[in-house]
C-alpha cells in the first residue's frame, strides 16, 4: 500500500500516461484521498496556490495513517513530490464531505477522457469505443439532468475531430485496420454523431475558443465551488420558459394568465409533459384557471384535452389508482368537453385531426356545415376513466362504505359512456368525418360490460339516468331504438346485435359472451346454451387473451347456474364441471388468487398481472353458491351411478365428477361425523343419506343449506331439488337393494318415496327399458319382478369390456380416417360420429355436445370425440393460469 | 314470400266448434310452412284449409286472392274476385288491363324464344349435341346464331309460363334452358322452378330427381354463405314434404335425406316443426314390411328421432312429438295414450298427413304395445286394450296378431284375462357376439380404404 502510493506519487509529476490505467483499476480500493490526489496530480491545467496550512493538514492526515519514522521520511518525500498537488488536496479536504460523490464522478469522467486520448494516440478504436460508452454513462449519472461537464464536451469534440481525420486517412491508407478496430471505428462513428447532436451548442462554443473553454469553468468551479448554479447558463429554449413560467405561478401571480395567452401556456404545459420534476398539480391548477378564462369552443376543447390527460398522468404504475377527487374532476371535465362538442357540432375531436400549425393562434372559426377536427381521442379518455374506476374498486376493501360510495360513481361513468356513444354516433353519420375507427364499437362494448351482469331493475335505473343528461336533439340510432323498446331487457340485446353487425374483432367475441351471460342471468337457458354452442367459442377460446378467457369462464359458469335453477341437473353439472372440476375456481373466474400450488412458483411479475386481472367485488359470482350447486348436481348424478355400479370394479371407473368422488371419500374417512357446519358438510351428509335410501333426511340436509336463499325463488328451487332427490333416491334404492329381492311392490315403493304410483311406474319402466336393471313389471299384482341368474361372472365382465373397447377402437379408427379423407364416405360407416361435426361451420347446431349422456365416453376409447372437448378446456385452463 | 296469417283473424272470429277443431287449430302449421313455399304451392295448402273449414271461408278466400294477385293467372283471379264480391259485382278495369298486358308480355316472350325453341325441337340440332355444355353452346352460336340473351329469354319464358299456371309447359322450357345455360346461378333458379312444376303436375319421379339435384347443388356450391345454405336447405325440406307423403317410393330416399347430418341440423336450427312430419313418416314407415336391413335402418331412424325430439322439446312440441316423448322418454303410457288421441285430430287436419292418419294410429299402437310388452311380465288384456283405445275383444285380437306378427314370446292366460310375457335374459355370449359382430367387416373396409 505504502509503496504503491509512494510510487505513484513519484511518477505523478512527470506526464505519465501508462499509469493511468492502474489508477482506474485501483480506484476502488484506494482511499478517497489517493484518488483525489491522483487526479489532481495529473491535472494539467492546475492553478498553483501554495499554503502551509494545507501541508499541516496533510501531515495530520498522514500521521494518522502511519506513525513511524519511515513514514515520516516518506511523508517528507511525499510532500516534496506532491507539492503542487497538495493545494488542491487541501481544498478537497475542506469540501470532501459535501462533494465526495459528485467529485468522484467527475474524476472518473476525467479518467475516461484521458484513456480516450491515450488510445487515440495509438489508434486503438476498440478501447476508445469502450471508454466512450463508459463516459456517456458516467456523464448521465453525474449530470443531474442538464449539467454537462466541460471536459466531456471537450473530449467528444476532440474525438469527433480525430475520428473524421482517421476516417479520411483510412480512405487513402494502403494498409487497412484490423477487423475489430474497423468495426469499433464504425460503431463509434455512428454513436458519436448521434450523441454530439445533443450538445451542438456546447461543442460550437468549445470550438470557437478552444483554449479558454476549459479554463473559465475551472475558475468558476474553484470560486463558487459546488453550487449547482452552472445549469442556468446551459439552459436553452423552452426550459427557459418553464423556469420563467413557474416563477410566475409560484409567486401566485396568476393574473398574468389571459385569454390571449391560453395557447402559449398550454404549449408550455404540453411540452413539459412526461418530463421529470414537472409539478402536475401545479399545472392542473393553472389549467383550471385557464379553463375559466377560455371563451371560444376551440379554447375550451384544447384546455380540456390537456387538462384531462394531465389528470390521468397524475397516477401511474399498474397498481396505484387515481384519487377519487381527481377521478371525479376528470369525469366532470369529460362531460363538459362532451357538452362543448354537443353544443358546437362544427368542432369535433378525432384521432387524426387537422394539424393547426401555429399553436398559439386561433384557427378560423368554421362556418355552419363545416367541421374542424381537433386531434385527440375521446374514446381513450372514456376507456381510461373506466379503467381507473375498476382499478380503484380492485384496490378498495369491498366491505367498507368507501367501496359502496365508489361504486356509486359507476352510474356517472355510465352516463358519460352513453354520452360519448351519442357523440360517436353523430360522427359516424356525418359523412365529412372519414372514419373514427372502432371508437363507437369500443364505447358500446364498454357500455355492455357495465350492464351484462346486472339485474334488470338496476339496468333500468342506469338507463333512465343516462338519458337525462342528453339534450333532446342529440339523437342516436342505437339509443332511439332503446327508447322505443321501453323494457330494459332489450338493451343488452340491441347493443350486442349492433356489435355483431359492425365488428369482427375480439370485441364481437366479448359482446357475444356478455350477451350469453345476460341471457343466462335471465333464466333463458336454452337460448344462451344455443348461442354458446353456435358461436363455436369453445374451440378457439384458448387462443384468446386472458381477460376474454375469464369472461368465457364466467359465462360458462353462469349458464351452468341457470341450468341448475331450471332443474336441468345434468346440463348444469357438465357446464360447471369445466370450471369447478379444476380446483382452481378462483383463478379461473379472477375472483382472488387461489392457494399456491406446491410445484409452481409464481414470480412477482405474474402475481402482479394476476392482481390486475381481478374483477371488482361487485361483479363476483358467489363461489359458495357455485360450489353448492355443483356438488348438489354431482350428488344427484353420482350417487345413483355409484349404486348402479355396485361393487363391480370396472363399472366404478365411470366417474362423473372426480372432485365429488374425492371429497366423498374424504368425508367417509371421518370416524365421527359431527352435525354439518358448512355447505360442503351438508351436501356430503345428504349424499350419504341418499345412498342409504333415506331421501327425507337427504332432502332436509339439502334444504338446510343457507346459500340457496341468495337465489331468487329459493322456495321453488328447494322444491325442485327435493323432487329430484325423491326420484334419484328411488333409483338408488332399487339399484342398491335389487339383488336382495325377488319382487318389490310398486305401492310400497310409492309409499316409501312419497311419489305417485304412476311416477314410480314411470321411473321403474325407464330403468327396465334402458336395461339398467334386469326386471319386468307384473301389472296384475303391481310389482316389479327381478330376474335371477343375470349376474355375470368376472370373466364375462372382462369379455364384455373387451368387446366394448374393441368396437370403440374401430369407431375411433374410422373417425380418424374420415377426418383425414375430409368426410369421404367409407361405405355406410360414417353413421354415428359425424353427426356432431356436420353442422360445424354451416350454422348448424352441434347439440350433442351438451346432451351427451353423462359419463358416457369419459375415459373410454370410444369417446374421443367428446373427450376432445375436455382436452381443449384443459389447454384453456393451462393458459388461463399463466 | 307472402306473409298472410290466416290464424290471427280467425282465432277471434269463430265461436266454439268443438274441441277437435280447437286442437287442430292450435297445432296448425300452415302459417309456418307457408313462409317457406312458393305462391303456387301455398295455393294448394290454402285450398285444403278451406276444405277443412277451420277458419271462416270469406277470409280464406280473401287470403287466396291476395296470395295470387302478383301472379299472372288472371282468369282465375277474376273468378276469385267474383266469389269474393258476389257474382254480379263488376270486375274492375285493372283486371282487364292486366290481362291484356300479361298477354302481350307472353307473346313478346314467345317471339323472343321462338327461334331457340324451334331449334331445340329440330332433331338435326339435337343430334349434334354432346355432353359438354360449352361445346353445345358454341355449336349453337356458330351454326344457328343463338346469343346468350336468347337463352336468358328462355328462362324468363319459363317463369312466365309458370306464373300463368301452365306448369307442364314451364317444366319443359326450364329443362331446355338447363341444357344450354352455363350460368350456374340461373341453372339453380331453373332447377327450383322445375321442382315446383313437377310438384304441381304431380310428377313425383321428376320431383325426386330435382330434389337430388338441388341437394347436390347446395352441398357443393362453395361460395354459398352458411346462412344462405341453411335457408336453401330449409326451403328444400319444406318442398320435399310434398313427395314425402304423396309418393310411396320417395319416402325412404327423403327420410334418408332428412336424417343426414346437415339436414337434421337444419331442421333443428330453423324449422323444428318439420319434426312432426319426420315423426309421422318414421312411425308410419315402421309398420311396413321390409328386409332386415330396412328394419335396421328404421330402428336407427327411430332412435335418432327420439334423440332429436328430446333435444327440441323445449323449442317445439305438438301432440305427435309429445307422444314420442311420453312413450320413449318418460315411459308414461297414460300420457302417451292421451297424446295419441290428440295426434289423430291434428293429423286429420294437416294437409300433408291427412292420408297417413290411419296408418299412423295403427303404427303408434304397435309402438305402445311393443314398449309395454318389453317392460311388463304380466299384462291385463283389459288394461292394454284401454291403452290402445280398443274394446276388450278387439284388444285380444290385436294381441294375438301382435304375437303372431312380431314373434313375441308370450302366452294368453284366458281364464285370468292376462298375457304372460316371457323375457329370456340376454345371455352374455349373445351380448359379446352382438358387440363384435360388425367388427371384422368394418376393419376390412377400413383397411381397404387406407391401402387404396
């Protein structure tokens, strides 16, 4: 350490160049002092000031470090050699604590510059290129924005000169540079030019006065040491304005704002947009004042456009949301803007507006019938307003009053959306406006997305409110048709039909899904199911973006719930199965993050995205209700199926709902089942009771589930469920106990299950007809007679299974062949399989998908066609997860 | 097409005329079917409805008049006018003017096409025709100075003839047009026109040919949008109803057509009411004897029918489909019996099904007893007779016939008045044999297809 220091000290006097690199490398380890010393030493343009004081200082310093004689001697030498350097040093010492970091940067910069100079001498462009990069980085770090160190300017100016020189030499030179060098030269040529353009002024300044350029600032630096004032001299153009402007407002002298100067102020504000250190709240205040001053529509439009976008700028980042007051202000101003546009039909705002060159002057007022286009985008304002509301709803705790209050703003937002829709509608009708892109569609889509999940009464209120704002003459085709329809039920339909006709993008898909959801909500199961099937969405939904997939999942679940409410158990089960069978319901519906899987770790990035997608609480579908519906459906299908399967192991494999079976097994493992506490307990105890043939208890347990009360007409629903339980209970009973009876009296059965004779006979007949039980009815005695000797041995079962599988294999082979030969007929063989696909793409209804017998074709070779659908969902699930 | 709805005015006007008429009117499909038919075809439907006396004759007459007004059958129209307004009423002048105009147009068309019709009647020209249309056209153009305009005039001529009501003539003209024209759109139009002509002239063989042609046309036309395709299929389905119930030989072909995936989808999507006809046709054809293959086809069709009826139950139901649902979905025999009674009424007042009502009831009884016997072991004859709407003696006879015809394993216990069915359990061996029966053949076919 000591030696090295000594060594350097010795060298430092002479003009050394080779040692510079060492300094660079060591600079990290060296003491602060050493660094400073080294740089100072090599500084050529050094002012020479001698002072004893400094020496003392230095001594103290050194003594602290090395207290021996050797050190003393060395110190003396040091003093001798360093002589010149020390004065700077002393200076340094005084201000070290303040300017440490900054100085360090400057020193590094200078080091780099020196390296470049050296490399120039040996024509090593590779090093130059490297150092140039480093230099630029350092400058930006040290620069604090606008201060550009003079040495840097000098360096780049010199470098440019040298480069041009080299390039011209290169052309004539016989011996070419080596490859790396040439490459580096080329790259630096380009970068340097680009870089230097930024500093043109400074470089020009330097070139004019090469000698004094550096000296002068040095003096300045020495005298005023480290006030960051020098920036002022380097400020140019618009920034000067800002400075002046901000002074004005800071002083509170807003009087300077006049109607005439509106555009000037606006220009300043717009230019400052996106820059660091701009005080946006200040700007907003200014603009609010400007708005008051604005008189002509053009002024108002311009001010409002700038004002609204500035308000949006206030909040940034994905997780933070706009403050409520700001949001409300933005909403109000957007409405004012729309009002201005409504009142002055000759001014319009479109995305590709006419450029008015002179920003500070008024364009000519368009005559009646003419229009003037102002650049801007209403639709993006509306979108942003909507998004901000959603964001804030995502972030507010849904159980607070704040949430409710915030939700109240949705009505205002909806009004704004309707209003902007009217505006776009007007634009579309005006043939002078060339095209407004998909603005109208986007607005209508927003509207649909605010309506589709709401009950009719709410829609009615929202709609009613929204018309109050509209002036009477602002007519809209879509709107008028709505008004005529009176009933709120037609609104979603009308809006969606408009989108079907006028859009082909993802908006159309979303509109379709919203429409289906809405229909399902209003108990139109068949209509919604047919739409869902005819849209062929399940084939390609996994290619869609994740929010659309979520919407699809929501729709599917809602259709399932609708089927459940209508007593269509197997349909409900197959709809709900797709989502609830996966075990990741929350994620699929974007209603919260599910428990993390043990095997996959989610990066914070993914987690953030996931959070962004979450739906606000008021849009949630009740998960408990979903689960209750799903489990009840599964129970009604699964328990008789399990009873029918009996103990034969092969039959047991036909699982309708894996989730249900797993939970049931888990439930059965409990040694002491207590009274049911939650929904799940209720369902599984009911399932056990049903399996034992005790339909009354089962029904009681199901009726006791409280969550049903959330549904409209819960009494009807309970009644329906209890009827289903009677039916299924009877079936289960017969399946379970048939082996133990020769004959069963129908009357007895009807007593046991509280059903009419006719109903019992029908149920039993059905079972006989479908070969579910080996029995026949005796009409005279009103009994069911079970045939004996129909039980099959293990070998026979296996043989049956084998033959079934073989025929399944043949079928699937045929199907594969058909697909390959594009439906080419092989004899009369294409009977079964193609029925589903036949209508595809021809507007037909591939109905069989839904109504396929439950359990049939699941996990069997023969069921590939239907199984394919499940596979698609698996894929979709996987992508929805990410 | 015309949108007359005779149901609306009629429903209010008529007082009680008995339950049967009430039912018949409730399930009257005429208005629905009419929107998919041509004027000239609807005319026959309306005439039938008039005979049925379900609706006031006056209004129907008016409807018929409105329907035919755009056509060129002026003489008939004048008759109608007189019927409507009384014999003495003076025929308005417009009629006469129109008649004159139509006559003139007709003569112009005749003149325009005189040359080409002459050519086509010339055996020398015909003998020079080849199978290639383009060549024929070129030949005519080169040798006889025929232009494209003349050929198009032929189409108009055909339309004119059709509009006047001379269907046979129109059929011939359209046939000639089709030979010559290369414009596939117009050929398609001509084919539809010819089908109408064939139906109206009760030439079922010809109609079947046209139906096949149209079907191929719909299936192969690549540029047809799915909606247009669907619409054309719907039309074809309705038009095909005419031969379906009037021409015995066409029945199997048309049923096969209806049960092909594209058409069954069309029925489900756009015209579920056709299910009534489908059901009636399938049930009535079930009774007819046929080879084992025909029986297998019928079995399959019936299964398909039950499936489709089940799927569409929410969208369309009438006594016929409800009968099927009651019998094969719910196994509710009492309900089935009730529906059968209603269905009979409906059939009797249906233009297409009037002729097959008897056969339908007969077949339906078979269906009921078949299902009944399958489920029961011991049946009370009295009860069964009731189910079949028969007296006890008739019922017994019926059962004897049934046992004889279908070789059901059953005996009558005369003393107790019961039938005892014997259901031998299907042996496992038989089941395995059934399941694997076709396997070898199917694999062979597949193999042959793959190696080809």
